């Protein structure tokens, strides 16, 4: 039987070594552990909000190409990675919660076409905080946002990344995560 998760406290977070911090927080920004690594170096944190603020500051300090790179790390919603079981644990849970793992064949086809159109126009996948949406809202938003200017869509995508980060941090900190053992 699994041991119950412990809620994390700030002292525990501040005392984590690099590997422990990366293990716990490494995917708060999808497939971008370098951001987590940069944030770790800013310890000690005075609050959990400060951790999230440091992530946001790091993202905002990036040039356009870096921000686009963050968006490119995200999978297509209801795309190949989902179909092949290659999503990160977090993305799988988020897409499942939004109903993207139970699309009808017509909905899946629509998503594939919209994802393709979006990526061709912007050069990165459509990013939305799936955990705060459902499949109908996501399809509607994707249909609308594909009409945006690239500079507007870059900003919208990064704002969605920050929402995802916030909710992933909440999951780690509020629901608890097993604290790593000393290495």
C-alpha cells in the first residue's frame, strides 16, 4: 500500500538539493526542467508564491524565440502523444479531466485539423489550460484563437502556460507530494 502523501512546507522546499527540487518541480512548465533548475538557484524562497513568481520572471525574461520554445514543448491536445500514451503524467491527467481522452471520432478529426492549422500558422502547438476547460470550450477557443495575430497568440499561449504552472504548483504543494529522501 502506498504511503500517504505529506504536505510540503517551505522549509522542506528550501532545503531540497538540486536533484530533489527537479524531481518534484521539474515539470511545472511542460518538459522545461531548465526553468525549474534556474528557479532552484534562487533559493531560499520566502513563500510558495515566490517560487511561482520566479518561474514567471524567468519566462518573461526570455526572448520571443525562447517563449516560442516553451510553447513547442507542449503536446497537441488530443494529438499523437495522447494516442500513443506518450504524454507526461500531468498532461495526461489534464487532458483526461477536460474530456479530451474521450472525444468522438468527429471531435477528434476536428481537433486534428484545427491543431494542424494552428501549428502551420504560428509554428507552435495550441496551449490552453485544459484543467480549467472542457472539450467543447477547448474546441471553441482553438477555433477562435487560430484567427489571432502571431504576437497576440504568443502572449495568450504564455499566459496559459502560467495558468498550467500555477495549477501544477497547487497540486504539488496543496495536495502534497512525497518528500524525497536525502540523496
